[in-house]
């Protein structure tokens, strides 16, 4: 389990990184390496050039504005779990981060890497779709913004061109209660099924799953007060997913985690006021 | 016991381990830490198919790749594991005409380092013609879809046994109940993967082999047998070993390649398995089916067991012992466990398949047999509407029945079967649990309790790792009065340097710190069987006691002569010999050693010069049984299918304890592995015979978050052997899976669930709940 | 043929100048180039935690980082705790007192993860300890004595916990 040979370059600007990516069709971005390096150790990936972006300072920023927050691609999972600002203002993200891998993985793995890697069982893509975030990417022709809902195409595939890089994600003010739940074999494992539920407060809401379909999709649905009615609502939302896993156990778990995410959104102390001054 | 040291000071004490400082400071050396200039490393090209004919191999590109020193196929090392006199098939160390399991080594690349070796491995192209793989053991037994080895029947081991009068008694019972139990392939997963290094000593021409093994002398013998070396030309060194659990008791094809390459290339050569190779090619275990039936009466008394035991041995019998045979044949003999079940009938079939060879994993037969035995007991209880603890009480072997011959002919020495269960029930407060269970069920929460009473045959006359029934110790008191003792054991974390020193210090009468235990070097250790089958404590420890006692006798004789006292008046302790009641008339052991080695004229007649001897110990009994009870409490989340262990109690009886701390460590580790066996670990093959669990992301091991705090109590029923010691390395893993899955069956009783497969996975739970 | 790059690594407050191929894993360089064999390798898949080291005080997998990436970082390996059996750190000592190791293969990673945890959170609960250790597999001990050893240090006592 040793990786094949490659050329290694350290970028300090996004421009350089993009130019290098563009120069070699078999190049790859190296962010946290927590997904890429295992795949290379298995010799399932043989990039000829690795562009290490860890030293691009701009990508490490977390910026809170009046009604948006912008998270740089290199924000590590553990930073998200520990940042007091994130905890106070976007607690959903802090809760989510704690479910990703183990401590040592979280210390190195990055938001951007996770979004670009597009593992259908991973948390960040689903969270960003649930929050209707905007993913900012930059390529040889300049920057563009892709809504998270359009970013994901299917298992490990995204809108991102081979010479584009994810630079940041922007989340706009949301007003609703959010809940998160996931079922994994062991803490730190990829989810068997996970879900983010948003309760609009008027009997409506949204649900976004991960681990149960080829890509995350946000589905708006009714959230009736009565539990079995809600289960039916989740069930029919599940049917709307374009790349639903046909495993019936997965589907059953999907309904279970959606309900748990809904319950989580109801817990006192877990009212996800995403920004100061926001309403429940 | 009277001949033992008068006041054991160290035996039974929680002595801190002497191994620890080097391990805690990162200074210990494992095989991969052995580096010599010019050392080459090996990577293997392994079969991607479960069954295929090899049509051609193109090795040219690999041969010319940078840093490559040799590219070997079977022609370069034409060694077969197994001569045809044991089994009808032999296993080529590198497959040549045909591949028979995914992961089977075909080409060895020997290069300057592992990176380069893997580069070259990618350049090898092999053309195959795939065959229909044999993957289902029941089909395989019926020779379908074909034979794995055209020259041999698929069933390579078949045995039938019935106790006298079985049919009549079995049929006469009031009730019968049957079940098919299945265990899924699992494997040991030592944290240190397998690895071997070998180099010729240019001066003497001898071969030095660094092996991560449980049995140094076994490795030496195997190399001699397979490669034609003489024993005195080979030195096997076993440095630190990062776990064994039975899996490192075998000799593997890769070991042969490494040694042979070191010989032919005249270069140091090393191979370190990576994790994917480990999961593909370390021996697997526990691929068994038991079609079992139990006959019982309305009062709960069990009359007999009938069982058809089947095991999928994989493509070849693992060398030098087949796990399939080990798992089934011993299971068939101890299937009735701690219960007085008068009749048994068993049929065993072990078959070949296109899977990785089956070998040993801690407990070998035990976790499977306990799972079947305790599963049947719980089924009887449920069928009769009785409490599972009561059914056990009714059938338990009573203390007055020892020595007890079970219906398969195994003789049990004294044990504390019923007592261990009662003690464990008290520790969990069984009645209170039942109340709590009831309340929680009304809240929609499903908790359950599972009991597993086990017997553990230890110190067997021959076991998988040790082909011998004895152990040897070479003991020497150095001229400075310090003690050195060498063993042929092969510890892999059990702390023999500590426990053996405890035993010897007591006997010889020196301080624990003054004893150094050597092991893992065939040049310094006497011939020994290695570590495995829970034999090191009772047999190795027994040998330590005998050696220490013989040395003590020598010291007493010498001291009596020099102190001018009768031998019966000499006392030994804390590095001194003195005349009883006259502490001033004393000599230190150092002074005695000076006489023994230097002022040899003062040695009395009849005593040899020097203070060294070899002692051997073979227990009189063919086997000594440890026993105990595990009780697990679990909660099953019926919506997600996840299972959490809430509480775990072990009451263990392994005779006299050498070091309770180490015993507890063994128990806790075994229970953790039991949690893996019961709920997490499974090696899965797809319909093409591809192993799909080739990383630790797929083969799930218990982590700190899965294993609860374990409460342990010791009972002490001494064995009749030296020191009253019984073995205990495997019991915890023997007892645990049964307790855990019985707890799941109990928790899900409202759904009519009864676990019949190891491990229980979330989907199984969902299926029961949905049914 | 791969070319080597000279790099400088700072490990346990000492600097090492080495030439590495870009593809060499930090775990391999630490072990085989620098001879710091206390860092173990159990999977190279990021799962087992045997290779855990501290990078700027935080646990990371040395098998999932290339050595070329580690320039400028402050790295601690087990040898950075204490290599002197007479003067073990309190945590090392506590591991010994509590029999928190058997084969010792996981031990370096356990010690480093626990060191970082106790620095961040001097008095962790048992659950917090288990969570922090969940990325470090031990196949021998069943974890209980490891948890006890860490708890004892956190509580400033070395008594055996029951
Ligand atoms: C044991 C273990 C457990 C894990 N458990 C989980 C889990 O439960 N949930 C989970 O979500 N993840 C888990 N992961 C994966 C981890 O979260 C990774 O950090 C993450 O998936 C990828 O981020 P990275 O920064 O490490 O990316 P890298 O590994 O560096 O890169 C991954 C891929 O994304 C590309 N890439 C990286 N950054 C960018 C960018 N800015 N722009 C464009 N492309 C980019 C790379 O070229 C590569 O193809 C686990 C990993 C391990 C080893
Ligand atoms: S070797 Fe790095 S995590 Fe296993
Ligand atoms: S002590 Fe062996 S793996 Fe932990």
C-alpha cells in the first residue's frame, strides 16, 4: 500500500493552483488528503501531479457578514466543531462536524475536499444542499458560483471541471429550526443514513438525506404533528429522490433518521438560530 | 503443593510488566524495525480471481522496472506446502497453473524498497481463463458446482461419532427442536501485520529469520522441512510481536519466499504485509454451519445434541494445521460445554472452496461451539417458557461429578461451573434486570440479557501452535547471582517476561527484578511449542516452576554444604540463603554463584560445576479445563438496528492466577473481540468470490466507544498440574459472542427473534422487527 | 525515475534534513529514514491510528500525509514523550500501572492521542476519552485499562479505577 510516483507542487495562490491543474490533465488537488491519500495508497488513483493547496491562506478563512457566512475550502472539520463563532451562530455545522471520522481525521480533512470528493455518504455535501448554500469555484476562466443543489451529479461526481477548484461556500441567513441525525455502525464511520430536517414552523419543512442516494437533494415536504403522518410524509419525500438507493433497509433507515433529525430540531437548546437576531 | 516455594511472593501479585518501558517509549523493535544495509523488500502480485486458469504471464516490464532485483514465479521457488501424505493436495507457494482464491500470491517482486516493488507489480500482466468458483459450502460438500482440486474430493475431512445408545435415548425424549447456526468468516487482524525478514550470516553461512510468529521453533522446523535446511543452520528470532491471536501460528507462502530469496539472492530480504494483503491472505476463521438438534424433556432436562458440523476450509488446508478441522473436531467434542448432556451424535464435513484458507483465530472452535450450545439452551428455555438461567441450573454438571467424562469422551477436571453462573447472576442483579426490562419494554425500548457459561480446554497435549505437549526452560544463575531463563514460547503481548519471572523468582528465592526471561530466539531457547491454545501459562508456567524448583534444590544443597547445615534447615529468599532461625548464618546467592563458577573446589561432591539446567514439564492430564460465565446486557435500537452493550460481567476460573492484572487484560481484550465477533466483524465474498471487505473501513473492529466497562471476578479451582495453573488466553472470546447474541435474542423476544448467525448486523434486526 | 527533494522536518524539537521522494508517506520517512521506529503502521488506510503523531499539538495520521507536506510543522512522536525508562511521563507511567498495553503496537498512537486530549481538556469524562480514542484501534486490551490510565492522570491519581 504505497502510492505511485507523482510530481508535487505547493501553491500559495488560487491562480497558480488553477494554472497547474490546467497544465496537466492528470493532476489533482491535495487538500487534507484524508480521502485522496488512502485512494492513492490503494493505487486506485495515479495522479501525475499533486497540487497542494494547504498554503493558500485565503482558503482558510471563515467570514461572518450581516446575513451570510463564507467558509473557506480549507476549513478543517475540527475547526468547524470547535470554532466558538460557528458553535454560536451555526451550531448545525458544529454538530455535523463531530460526526465526521475521528479526531485525527477531522484535524486534517477539509470542507472543500469533502464537497469536491462527493462521497454520497458524507455529511458536508448534504448539509450544504440542505442550507441552499452557494459553492464558489475558480478555474482558468475565472470564478463562478454554483448552487449546492446543482453541484452534485451523482456518486462521486460534481459539476466541477478538472481544472477548477472549490474555494469557498457561502450560506445565507436561514430562519428556521434545523435538526441533524445520522446512523453509523460506529461513531466516526460513514453514515448508513443521515438527514438534515428544517422545520419552517408552518407545518412545512425540508429534508435532505445522505447515505441513501447517489447525491443529496433537498425536498420540501409537509411536517404534520402526528408521528405516523410525518413518517408517511418522509416516505413520500424519499420517493422523490432521483438516485435513491434501492436497498429497502436503507430506505427504512432514511425514514428513521429523518424523524430523529426532526426531533433534534425540536429539542430546546437546539434551536438553530443561524445568525444573531434571527428568529426561531 | 507442598513442594512449591513456601510463601509465593510474586505469583498471584499484580506485578507491573517488565515489557512495558520499552514499548511505552517507542524503543521496542518489531520485525519491520529490523533494517540492514542492502535489504530488499517484497511485494506480491495476487490473484484477482477466485478461480481461474493462468494462461500466460508477462513479466518483462516488471523485470526491467527501476530497483527490481528479481521477479519470481513458482519455478524460482518450487515449494509445496503439505506433502501429499497428509492431504491429497499441496499448496504451491506461488500459484502457477491455476489460482484458487482471491489474494493467492502468484508473482513475487523483490526490489530495493516496497514503493518500487509495488510499481513493478503493477506492470505484471497475467491472462486468465476464469472458472466457476466454488463458494457455497453446502453445495461444495455435494461436489457442486465442481471440485476445487480435480484430484481430490471437496470434503477433505469427514468424521462421524455417536455416543452409545444415542438414537434410542434421543428419540425417546419428549421434545425436539432444531436450528441451523452459521458463523461468518472473521479473522484475527493483529494490529501489526504479518511480516518476515531473512538474511544469511556471511561468516557462518547460517540463515537468520526474523519472524512475527507465535512459535519460533515451529517456523524453524517448517523451514527445514520445506526448504531442506538443517536445524542448526537456521536461527529464528522473534522480536516484539504486535498481536497473534492464533493467526500467527501458521507458516505462510510469503515466509517461504522471503527465506528462499534471501538464500538465492544472498541479500537481506523483508516482506511486510499491508492491511489489504492481511485481510486477503491471513488465515480466515469461523466459516461454519451447524445443523443442530436438541432433545429434551418437559422438566428442562436435556437428553442429547445432534449436530452436523460443516466448515469451509478455503482453497487449501492452512499449513501446518487446518483451521476447519480444528474448529469442527474440537467443537464436536466440547459441544455440551458445562452441561451434563448424556448423548451426542456428530457428523463433521470440512470442504474446500475458492476462498482464503481457514486457520486459527483465538478460541478456534470455542466461540462457535458456545454459540451453538448456549443458543440451544436458550431455545429450550423459550420453548418451555422457563427462565434461561433455570434451564442451565437443571443441566449443569455438579461439583460431585468431577472428574467428568462428557458424552463425546472428553474428561473435565474440577471446575466451578454452577458457582460461576450464580456469582455472575448476582453481579448483574438478574431479578432486578428482568423488572427493568419489563418497564423499558413498555416505553418501546428493548434491552436483553444473555448468559454464556463456557468451558475452555487448555494446556492440551497438543494444540494448534504447539505440536508438543510439554515446554522447556533453560535456567541459569549467572556468576553475579542474577537469573536468566530461556523459553521456547512465543508471546505476542501476553507478558511472559513478567509472569515467568514471577514464578521463577518465587522458586529460586530471588527478587523479581533479578530474573531475566529470554524467548523468541531458537539459538538460546530450548525446543518449545510456542504460544497458542492457552498453553503458555499452565505448560510454560509449569516448566518455569519445575526449573525454578530444581535450581532451588541445587542452591539448597550448595548452601547446606557451605553453611554446614542440613538441607532441610536452609531457607531461600530475597537473594539469600540462610539457616532457619539463624539469619546470621547466611550467604547471598551471588556468593553461592561465585563458588559454583569460580571457587569450584568448594562445591560438594555430587553437585556439578556451574548453576544451569534444562527442565521440561508435561502435564499429566491431556487437558485442563478453565471455565466461567459471561453475562451481557444489551440494548437494541429497533429502528436503526444498532446494538449497544450496556453492561458486561465475567466470572472467570482459570485456577491459580499468576498475575491477576494480566489475566484481566486478557479477559477484557477477549470480550472486546467477542463484541466484534457478535456485532461487527464479517469478511464478505460476493457472488464471484471477490472478498469485498479489504480495508478496515469495511472490516469493522470494535473501538473504544463500542466496548463497555467489564466487571471481572475470579474464582479459583486449581488444576492438578504444576502450580494449579490453568490456561485462559481464549476463554473470554469463547464465552463472549454467545452471551452477546443471546442478549439480543432476549431483547427481541417480543418479536420472536432468535439469533442464528454470527455476527448480528443492523439489517438482521430490522428484518426481525419488520417480520 | 523519481527525483528527491531535500526537506527539513522538526520532530520532537530536533531538526532533521532528509531527501525524500514526494510520494513517501510521512510514516515511512519517520520510521525508515529517521529511525524513529516508535511510530507504527497498521493499515495505511487512515483507520487504525497506530501511526498517529502530533502535528502542532494535534493528532494526525502520519500514513495520510506526505513527508514533503510536513515541512515547517512541529511534529511530536512517541519518542518526544520520554525515551528514558527511569523518567517516564505521568501518562506513560500510568499506562504501565494500569496495564494499558499488551503487544504495544497501538500504544504510541494511544499515548499521543491521550497527551493531546489531556492538554486540550485536562479533566475529560470517560465518554470524552472514549470518543477521543475512537480513532485508535487496540486489538489486545479491550480499552478499559487504557481509559483507566488516562482517567487516573486526569484525576491526578494513579489508583486503579474500578
Ligand atoms: C477513517 C476515515 C473516516 C472518515 N469518515 C468520514 C465521515 O464519517 N464522513 C465524511 O464526510 N468523511 C469522512 N472521511 C473523509 C474525510 O472527511 C475527508 O477529509 C474528506 O472526505 C476529504 O477532504 P480532504 O480535505 O481530506 O480532501 P482530499 O483527500 O485532499 O481530497 C479529496 C478529493 O477532493 C479533491 N479536492 C480537495 N480539495 C479540493 C478543492 N478545494 N477543490 C477541488 N477539489 C478538491 C481532491 O483532488 C480529491 O480528489 C473519513 C476519512 C477517513 C480516513
Ligand atoms: S497506519 Fe495510519 S491509520 Fe493505520
Ligand atoms: S496492545 Fe496490542 S493492539 Fe493495543
